[in-house]
């Protein structure tokens, strides 16, 4: 069966070996790209849209899981969701989480028999995708469910395992002054490279912390993640609206801008 | 925790010990003074066991030391004095009932004889109490030693686990497996480095010191293993002045610092970077430095992961050198950024 795949693996020898092993067990598989870090994987996957992604869990820049999240959020609607196979040498959290979420994974060093099994499973899934009548079932739902369950696993998504103290006040440096912003006043947080933008109704601050480190300190009942880079205070949301293409957008009470909800988090917004 | 002092049987054991002591005293008195041997025994047992009962149950009225299960300080003395007086009166009364005479008559006839009994009685009580108390202390000490030993072996296991980091080990083996197929001589070289690294890690805790040159050789093995995996993303520079080659240092003391530099500095850094390990003499001290040009401390790397390694190094330095050795972690100066870990040892 012909198919296209991408390999994301930061160790060059291991990436080359995976190509060679795949060539033996699945000669018709076309490896469209081999990349060495997370950001390159996201970029190449969205550009080339391969059917299968082999993602190493520990990579520089982004983890394999963050790559999967970014791809799931930005993947175009008109194209079937990619099948994802994770690879790891040893991660105490990963294996349980993968088993629990029924996600396929490979253990390094990769065993040829195991790789053949994985390929057979992927081929079966591709065949099912092809035979399914167009629009019969939402193609993403299974994959999104798996990904949500993986992202909820402490220690796996690269964030702190257990939530420490809940943050009450944000301390933002402005010039020589420190501005104190109560989390009750925050409309939303937005990731901006290595910083997070803290947006209130009247102004905004930059704090030097990664969103993934900030997230465990926020009360998940009050602060909802709606995108890998956006966390909104639920009380600040006025309306959630779906446009004709199915995209979900939020209107806020105290801010003029509208915020996009990614397909990974759209399930939160349902009429009661 | 051994339940010795907390179970119900210890009362019986205490009573048995007291009864034996009392029998010995009765025997001694019988031999020394003659007289009715059985009567001596009844008095001795009655007084002994009465004082024991007042002591062993009386102590429950006080706040007990959780370790020894005895009162502390003045409470112990007060409890013991009270127990001797009450126990002596009760025991004597029981003895008097048995032989149908009155000991307090003795007091009237010969105050010295009576005082002799009393002193004997007090001395015995103090001796037996001291016996139980010191036994309690011994047991506490044994428990403390056992706990300390368990803590030490747990720490050692954790250290070993952190040095033989499974993720590193399996990734190295995966690389080795590939090299065996495509480049056997390089695979052999890598295997030799892995063997040297494993041997050093496993035997490192057995010898207190090795030469700084040996330390550098082990770090070099480790870095070359990492270099096979990371390729161009890892550059290394090791600088050891010849006059410091024989300086004794604790084995693998720098290893956790180099691991942190890789794991939190270079691995998450897309562009990789350089690790520099150097040693230099500075006055009466030697400065060992592990520097990386990676992600830097601010990038969330100062989180829990790095702390265990640093804590290990700090604790080892503290045990061996006391306050004379230090470990500092700070952002590296210069345009390349990264982190500087500095160990200062007395030369």
C-alpha cells in the first residue's frame, strides 16, 4: 500500500535507522521528510501533509506531544487527519499513557517485529479511512480524544507534574516597577515565544514564563485552555460562535478582540 | 519500628525481670542473715512487684517520651520516688499479712535495720529502672541506626538510578545497535566508552577519591557517548592543567553537573552548543567549572529535574570537605549565554 510519512527524530543515526527499517517492512512507504526538532516537524507536516507521523517524544524545542498538538490544531479541514506513532527510549509516564489512550508507539531500540505490527495496524487504519464514505464520521474525533487524554497526563506534556499553589496575583515587571495583577482581572493569557501576554480589560503585560509552566498554577475550572497558545478566564467569555466552516470563535465581555478555539478544545462549548 | 515497647507482653516481661531480681535479693538476704527463707522471698516479691506495678502503670499518668516510652526529666524522678514509697508500703503490708507480724514494729525496735531495708529497696528500684530505661535507649539507638542505614541505601540507589539514567542508556543502546550494522569499528569504540562509563558509575561509590585526570577521563567517555547521539549539536572542550592531574577528588562529583548541562542546557536547545570542563588553581583552592552554552537557567530548567543532581553534589562536598568546598550555579557571562556550574575545593 502506498502512503506518505514524516519522521521526527533528533538523533541522526536513529532517524537513518528508522528509515532503513521502514524501507524493509514497508517498501511502498514514501518518507517525505526527516526532521530533527519539533518546530521543523510542525512546519514540514503542515506543508507536506503526510498521512503518517513518526514522532520522537523527547526532542529539542518541542516534545513530540506538543508537535502532535500543534499539528492537530492547524491541520486543514479538507484533508484526512494524520495517523501518529510516538517513539520513545524510556519514559515512565509515556508507556502507561499510550496504552491508556490506545495510541500506537515504538520503543527504541526499535524491534523489527514490533515495527511490522505497527505498520500493519497503520495500513489497516488507512484502508478504513479510504473505504469510509466521505463525511460519514468526523475523521478527527478518535485522534483528538487520544491526544486530549495524553495531554492530560501529568509529566508527559513537559509541564510540572502536580499543580503547586494556585496563583492569585501575577507580578509583571514594567521598567523598574512590578505591577500586581489579580488573576480575577485577567481576561486571557496568550503565549508569545518565551513570554506570556497577560491581558486584562484595560491593559496588557508581558511575563517571562512559558505558558506550559503557568498552566498548572491556574484553576482549571476558571481558566479554560482554548488553543495551545491561549487560556481564557471562563467568566470573561460572552459568546461562543461557530461560523459556516465550523470554526469556533469567542467574543469577550471586556475586550474587543475575538479569540479562536482550536478543534482540540471545541468540545468544551456545548449548549446546556 | 519494633513494637517491643508498645505491645502488651512487655508488662509481663518487666514483671518477670523484677520477680527474678527480687528472688535473687531474697536469696542474698537469706544467706547473709539467715532466718526464714520463704518469708524473705514473700517480702522481696511483694515489695518488688508492688514497686514495679506502681512504676510501670504509674508512668502512664505522665507524658511519655515517644521513643523510650518513659517520662522525662523531673517527672521521671517524681514518678520513681512516689512509686517506691507507695510500692514499699503496699508490699510490706502484703508481707506482714503473710507472716502475721508487723514490719513497722521493726522500725520501733531498730531504726537501723528498717533503714537498711529501705535503702536496699530504693537501690534495687533505681537499678531495675535504669536497666529498663537503658534497654529502651538501646532499642531506640538501634532503630535510629536502622533508619539511617535505610536512608543511606535509598539515597545511593537514587544516585545510581540518576547516573544510569534509563533514557540515556536505552538511547545509547539504540545508537549502538545501528552502528553495529553500518560501522563496526565505531560501534566497538562506543561500546568501550559505555563499558568504562558503566564501570565508573557502578564502582564510583566504593572508593572515596580518584585523581582529577581519572574524573576527566570518565566525563570524556560520557561526552563521547552523547556525541554519537547528538552529532554536531554537541561540542566539547576539556582543559586540565598538568599540575592538577593528580589532585584527589570524589569520584564522579562533576558527572551530575555535566548531565544537567546536557539535559537542561543543550538537549532542549534546537541549535545545541558547547560544553567546557576546566580546572584551575586559585590561591589555596581549586576551581572546577562546567560551562554550557545552552538554554540557560531562566528557561524553566532550574525546576525539579536539576535540583536532585545539584543536591547530590552539594551533599557530597559537604560531607567530605565541610564548609571548605562550595557549588555555585549561575548564568554564564558572555554573548553565548548558557549556564556556569562552579565547584571550589580546598587544594
